[in-house]
């Protein structure tokens, strides 16, 4: 990963690529802290993006995440809106949020490209204040169109969309506290 990032950045374009990666929850548990820090989101060694399982919701998820927090990691939980159990019960995420976990939604969930259930759950998480970041989750160009603009539009509240796509990610990359969530404005929903 590090070599590929250096290679892309050496091209001299106006965009800087930062290292980091989404780490499977089970795989992350097997890695030592030094290795995990190499995957720090956006090059921030203390910021760990953990992948939510698509099937099953581990009963001990809060304890697993707490273990990472004790080890000095700030946790961002990737795409819980795509998990079948969270789709049935979005409130499953609340204890994690209460414990300081940040939630990242996939853009294609928010704008409906990943289906109605993911879109409905993403909306429920946003409306309940359980979502903090909106990201492409495009692991490669062929996986899916990035679509951040359409997802931000689907949020239906420009200040909130900016908070989800710009303000919170910038604070995380800088190692700062996340800014206050903007007050709710009227929104237009695409769902």
C-alpha cells in the first residue's frame, strides 16, 4: 500500500493520495498495533476504519471495539447500513455511537444505488444522528461509481451533507474533534 501511494503521489498531480484502508473486524483483531497503525485512515495512525460484517451482528461487537479503543484507536465503523440486522434494527448502532464510535455510510446506500433497504437504513441513521461520514467505499474504479455528489444531494440538507462529506472527514484527518452537527434544515428525500 505504501509503495503504491508513493508511486501515485510521484506523478505530480494536484491531488494528494493518503494511505489507509478499511480493515475487516476479524482480521484486525489478529493484527498487532504497529501493523494496524499502517492502515490508519488517511495516514492518521490512530484512526481505524473497521468493516461492519454484511451478515450477522456480533453480540460482542461493543467489547471488540472497546478493546481497540483501549489500544489507542479511534474507530470509524464502515457501512453498517448494509448489514441485514442493522437494516431490521438501526438502533443497534446507538450503543457504539454512545461509546464514541463514528459511523461511515456508503454513498451508494444513501442515494439508493445499493437498494431500498440500504437507503432506508442510511436515512434512519442520518435522521437519528447516528451517521458522521459519507464516503465512496469505491475500492476500485470498476466496483461502483463514486457518486458522492448524488449522495450528498440525496441527504437533502446542504449543511448536513457538507458536514458528512467535508467537515467531519477533515477533522478526522487532522486528528481533531469533530465539529458540531449542523442544525436540521428542511430536506427533500429521494426515498
